[in-house]
């Protein structure tokens, strides 16, 4: 059974390119091996990640991610059954929301500054889909 999980979290230190590369290297290998797809968004010290895949595989990965010391305040925004994936082509896409035109953020979010704890999961999904359509998400 396919599910989608979306969570928000706060980095415990600056999200440097080294930190990101490390997370993404891990993600791409593990996620591909376990049929998990999704996108990792970040901005300032905030992360939001969308994970899609088999329910057991996504639950297991989420439990690993929650324990990761590179972030804290992990808050579940959505865990739902889905009939199809939105991000089938992405073992783990990445997008720096600090570099996105504020007008695009404002279309979906309460403020142009990204605060995942104040967003609905639907708004985040729509935002990420628009960013993919405009080639703003990197493989
Ligand atoms: P090991 O590499 O053996 O590490 C042991 C423990 O230390 C784990 O709890 C690990 O989470 C933690 N850890 C590892 N490196 C650091 C570090 N530099 N600082 C502090 N703690 C550390 N992994 C995926 O496979 N797929 C994903 O989609 C994914 N998304 C992530 C998103 C975010 C925002 C973060 C922070 C991490 C993500 N990870 C992802 C990484 C994941 O949390 C684990 O680090 C990774 O799966 C390796 O787990 P392990 O049990 O083999 O840990």
C-alpha cells in the first residue's frame, strides 16, 4: 500500500552544503533501494520533506530520520494513503526555498518567509509541484 508522509523540522546547526550533500547521498541510495521517492525542501534552519512509498518502508525511514541529530522538533504534517505518487521520478529532489521568488511562496503560504510549522501539507504539496513544473527542484 502506497502512502505519503510529510514532516517539518528545524536544523540543529546551519544547513551547509556539506550537511546537505551528506543527507542527500544517504537518501538517494537508501530511498532507491527501498522504493521511496520524494523531495527535501529547506530554508534558513527549516526542513520539510515529502516521502512516498510502501507504508512499511516509509514508516521505517521516518523512524530513522526522527532520531537524526542534525534536526529537532520533527512534526508530522501528513501521513495518508495515496493511489499514485506525485514524485515518482525523484529518489530525493531538493529545493532551497530561500532562493525561490517570494511571489511564488506567497501564492501558497501565509507569508513569503517559509515557516513549515504554520503551513498545511496541501499547501506544501502544491508549492513543491509548482516548483517541479518550473524546474526549480534539483535531482
Ligand atoms: P548512521 O549513519 O549509522 O548514524 C547513526 C545515527 O546518527 C543515526 O540516528 C543518524 O540519523 C545519526 N547521524 C548520522 N549522521 C549524523 C550527523 N552528521 N550528525 C548527527 N547525527 C547523525 N536518510 C535516508 O535514507 N533517506 C531520506 O530521505 C533521508 N532524509 C533525511 C532528511 C533530513 C532532514 C535529515 C536530517 C536526515 C535524512 N536522512 C535520510 C538521513 C537519516 O536520518 C539517517 O542519517 C540515515 O538514514 C543513516 O541512518 P543510519 O541508521 O544508518 O545511521
